[in-house]
C-alpha cells in the first residue's frame, strides 16, 4: 500500500513501548497496532520524534518498524527515517519499504538555514533513498529549528515527485495551510496530503483550513478520528464541542520533550493500549503531583466523553 497525495484521516504517531529494563515491549506493540484501526485510524506512523527513535539502534529500529508493518495487515505505515547521514537513512528506508511500509518521513537537520540549503537537502535525500520511495516532509520548526516558508515547501514538492505529504507542525500555521492550498488551486503546486501534528492542538481549525487530517500522538487518537469525521460531515459545532472537552488534557500533554511523552504514555497505559509508561533512558517519569493533575483532567473529561469514564473511576 504505497502512500500518495490522497491520504486522509488520522495517522497516529506510535510511541515505542518499553519494559522496565529498557527492552522493547513487543506485546504492547501488537496491542497498539490493533487499537489504532479499531479506533478508526486510517494509517500510523512509527519511529517519529515522540517514538524515541534516537534511543534505538539500527537493528532495533528496523525490527520495530517491521513488527508494526506486519501486524497492521494492510494499514499504511509511515516510517520515520531521519538520520545524520544519508547512508543510514537509505538503509532504513529501503529495508522498511521492502518490509511493506507505505512511505517514509524525513525531518530536516537543524543545520539548515537558507531556502536553498533546505531544498537541496530534500532533493539529495530523495536521491539517496531512491526516487521511487514516497516521502513526507516534516515541518516542525519548534523542534528542528528549521523554518520552511510556503515557497520552500512548494519548491520541494515541485522538484521531488516522490514528495506526497506534508506533516504540518508549524505554529502558528493556519495561514500556511491556506497558502499551500491556494498554490494547489492556482496550479503552481501539485496536490499533496497535509496531515497535522502538535498533538492536535490546532486540529479543529486546521481541517477547516484544508488539512486532510492528523498525524500526531495524543493519547485519545480515536477522538481525533471523530473530530476529522465530524468536520467532514459538516457538523462543525459538534466537532468543536468534542475538541473543547479534550483541550485541557491535550494541552497538558503538549508539554515539550520527555514530559509530554510521559503524560501520553501514562494515559495510554491507563487505557490498556500499552503495558507501561516507561521511557528508555534518558527519560523521565511523572511525579505523584503530575499524575494527580492528569487524573483530575481525566475526571473532568469523563463528564463529557465516555471514553474517559473508566479511567477516572
């Protein structure tokens, strides 16, 4: 199932579950891979920033990606292949595609500063992994310190036929989506899929601006599925009411770095999606105070969304 510009819906970013001793928890990988499609996900993404990919060695990364792909049984899986050099990127990308991945995601190294540097990097990356491999641009300046203008994104898309999707995580970024869709409308950029990150923090309006859905890792990905569906059905107020109910927890989970991941894993463990909220070292664990705050937010959420009722009991 090869990724193309028509991809829509929700592609959750899968965290990497670990045992207490730091080993990858494959049983939790299987539960997670079952949970996502049951909740309405149209695909999934593995080895992303919040998947603790830099903490895995090359063998582990490929074994994990392969496990997700095979367990997904036809659900398109995008594999993050960002690496300091193109040799490692090519090795993982080709192996993942051979295992059945739908495409790969490439983040820019934080050394890029000029527009020409950025566009050259993506051209060389596509050449390195093979121009037959569909790829996703990850535009996340808050983390990667690389600012991509709409003009730069258009250049990357136009210069690289294998570029089929933008993972949009710029903030603020609503006007960016509108501008890119405007390029498509006037014919100056070919169509691409736009899926949004940032934990879904702006997804309510991002889909109204023309985004095709979400690629992020909120602990209630099934809520994101419902939100995208409601907006597609023209049920705007219902979509915003649902989003508003989740916003306090979603915001709390969006704390930068390992703290936000700790919140996400804690709630996912409470939901039974993964067995433990452990992060591979170096990592953090929630304090008793932070857990109490999450429990409070879950109790409030349970008043408006039945998915949280058992968690708040």
